[in-house]
C-alpha cells in the first residue's frame, strides 16, 4: 500500500481515488490522521474530542465494502472533524460552553455530518469553537484556546478555528464549519485555506438550528476550493427538518473548478461599512487585484456599500443566542460564560424587543437591495477578507498597529444579506501570516461564486502551506 502523504500535499480527491482503487486503505488513512492528532494536537488544540475506536470501526467497514465491490461514495475513507456546534453520533455537542460540558452525547448526526458520513467520510472527532460561535477567534472556558499553525502565538480565526487549525496543521484533510458572521471565511483566510460560505439554506442545518438562525449556515472546509466543492456536491440539497433549506441549484460545484470561467467585471469595495483598513491589508489586496487586472478583468472601485449593517447583525446574531442563555442570566452559572460573550448577551437582551427585531430585519432587507443595486453589471464583489491583520490568541486583530475587534468587519454584512461568499489567499503580511481576498456572489449564485473563487485561487497560484510542525 502507498504511504500516506501529508494531508496538505495531496488533494481530498486524490486521496479518495487512492482508497477507491485499493492503493490505500481507509484504515491506514484514518490511522495516519489519528497519529497526527496524537503528535500535534497538543500544540494546536484543534480537536477537543477524538474517538479512535469508533473511527477505526468506520474505516474498517469502508474497506470491507470496497473489497466487496460496493460504491462507498465520493469521499470514501476521508477522515473528518466536526465543529463542536454540530451533532455527531457518540460525541457531546458542548458548543464550547461550561454549562454544556456534561451534555448527553448525540444519538444522531446533524444533516451535514450524516451526508458526509454517507459519502464515505470517517468521523474522527470534534473541533474547537469559541462558546456558541460568538467571535472571530477560537477559545472558550471549557477547552481553552486553539493556535494558528502559521504562528502558535496567533489566532486561527473563528468561530471555525478548530477546523481551520486542524486542516492547515495537516491533522485532517476535511472538516465542517459554520458561518453566522464570517466563521468559515475568517478562519480560512487567516490560515491560508480557500473557503466558502453558502447561501443560508443551501446546506440544511439541524435537526436543531444554530443559535443565530437568521444568519447562520454550515459548510465543509478544506485547503483548496476544488476539495471544498467536492464536499459541497455531497451536502447541498433540501431536507424537511430545516425549514430554511433550499432546492438544489442544479449542476456540480466540483465541475466548475477545473476550467473556471473568468469574470469580465468585478466591483471592489475596500471596507463594506467604512471602517479603517490596515495599510498592509490594503497593499496586499491591491497587488492581488493588479494580477487579476492583468488577466483582462475590469475592476471598478466603490465606497462603503452597507455602513448601517452592524445594527441588524448585532440584533439578529447575538439576539438569536439570548434564548439559549436567558435561563443562566442572574444565576451563578452565568459567571462561567465567556466574559466578552456575557457582555454582548446582556446588551442584546436589553435591545431585544419585537419592534427591534422587526427593525433589524427591515434594515437587513434594505442592505440586500442596496447590495444588489451596487453589484448590477458585475460578476461579483471583491473585498479584503479581513480589514485587519490576524490577532494574537484571545485578542483583537490589528489595524495600523491598533488592536480592535473590528478587524473582521468585511464579513458579517454578507450574512445579513445572505449572499454566498468565498475566500482565497491573496498574499502575506511582512510577518509571514496569510491574508485573503473575499469574493461575494449574486443572490443564490452559489455555483458561480465557487467558480469565481476557484478562478482567483488559480490566477494567484499561492497554495500556502503552514510551517507546522517545524
């Protein structure tokens, strides 16, 4: 049998082909993932729970089915992690919260996880998340902080930072994320992955919805867009236990990545809400855009598109979490909630009324109309993925030397407007940390957005690999 390469130097697709052909066994690939987790998770803290026996049993069954001539699926033998906001059979879904530390293990998979498992994936364990997915960093009082494989002093982003660190660190080649304000795009951007936030409902959530139900979506994460697309072809499509789930858009996400159709015109917005942008971020973005222009693409710059978008986001995101925490408010148990989250929950609860929620939804609708008008005549909108540089762990990002939580200000507006969005590496800061472009598609144009992200990825041709382990 062939040796198992570093998961960062082989595509998911090539790994699957080797398992299906019998050149590698699902057991050997799973053992490789378990070995890497054992060797390196202590430094990264990407996985918060692992079940080796259950994983090897899954892998053994896959090998037996392949030997028997069965079609195991398009992701045969791929070991995956599941973000600890989604259910996976046999694992607790703690959501990074102290009050859920002893919750009963899940008896059924979330829809996305069930589809990945049915396609041949081997569920290894759960990946870390900030409590309730509340912030663009990954730390919580239950499991501590996750580290960025590019620099262990820096954050891997959030809230899917356990997943981003696991993939960029070579522990697994594929894992799940979710995005209610940037939580797939931010961690993908700061560890050098290509990532994609689908339109809400394209991948069915649940059976229990995530807390910020008006904004959140789930989705697979991998190093390159073609592998993200391969997994999207497995998980996209409606399900009756998600009332927001959408019909399949038709066509294949993976198919458009091989020879992606270039854009003709792109709209560029440096800061969606008008916040200050870090000079290094601006310079790296400008250089990347020049390379796109060299391909014959017209790029037109515009000013802030949605300066008012934070207000509806605050109400819809944090207000959506309040019901899950209200029973703790005013009790000793509330002190165990992550301090920053405590403050935001209290603030959101004070603002939360039927009228304020209705107002937030009206502003969200107005933002969507403005965005659609601005994008008319363009293939997509392009922005820096983050307006600041990657924060140190458990801190804010940096904009021109100033620490600020607003370093992720270019992502959450597209949850409010529900637009599909991809990210891919644009270049590197002087300290070696990756920076990324964000590609926002038209309403429901998910396949085209994946295609455009794949095109940008191929034109820039950076393929970053973190220097971990050293």
